[in-house]
C-alpha cells in the first residue's frame, strides 16, 4: 500500500479529498503523516480527526536550517514514505528533501500551468490574474515537483470555464472542486 506524506499550510480540503477517497475505497493508499508549517492549520485538525500522525515543522520552530531539514527527513524516513503530496503547501520544499524523493513529490496548483505559476502565484492572486487577463478558461494542475515553484512535469490538468461575473472567490471555489478530483486521481496514477 502506497504510504503518503501530505504537506499542507491551510484549510486542508485537498488533504480531506485524499482522506475521503481512501475511506471510500477509491485509493489504495495510506496517509501515514501530515506535515504543516503552520501550527494552527486546519489541515492538522483534519488529520488528527482521522487518526493521522501530524507534525508542525517550520523554519521558525527549528531555527537552524540543518535542524529543520533533518527533522523533516526524519519524519519522512520514519514513516517509510513512498509519495510526498503537497496539498496547499505554501513553502518550497528544501532541496535535500527533493533530492531524497526526486520523482516522488507531487503538487496541486489552482491554475493551468505553465501559465499563472511560480513565486507569488498562489491563492487569490492567481484567480485575480486570470480574471484580469480575460481568460476564457482556468483550471487545476497536478505536477511533479522539482527545484522551482510550479515547474515540474504535468501529470493531470482539468479546466473550468471562467464566467463574466466571476470574482476571484467564485473562480477559486470552482477550481478547488476540480483540485479535489484530480489530486486523488494523480495519487492513483502513482499506485498504477
Ligand atoms: C488550494 O487552492 C491549493 O491549490 C492552493 O491553496 C489552496 C489550499 O487549499 N495551493 P486547501 O488547503 O487544500 O483547502
């Protein structure tokens, strides 16, 4: 069974989509651990509610970079992780982690990469930029993670319509629904 480590910084609805897919028998995987850089992230609560071991690992908590990285590596090694899933994670993974798990880290991004990706392109900024550009479509992408934000090979993409009366929030909500579909599917691809 594929053992997942999920990284999340916020609400954790993408994490929840994975937990639910597993519970419904659609995903033969186990969320072995959830890691957040935010000690109060609701994603941690969601994990705890599902009996999943959680860790708060951040560069504030572990002031030394090497201590920060070694803590992260220790958690991943201890849980014998097969696949690292970034689900609404706002930090760049340390290079040492990507080196160790190269080809086994995926990320979900709320836009049709390669457009609207990269540093600063997160959350409502993305949807505002899509609307300002007058795009006819937006969507979500799951991609392999390399050393740059939102840059690695694309695994799954699905688009949504953009409507004239859309606000960044209404577009974000429509895209988020798609994220919840394609992220578990991307994990299933790895199982295959
Ligand atoms: C999602 O739109 C994700 O793509 C982006 O941040 C949002 C987090 O959603 N990175 P959640 O925390 O999974 O609810």
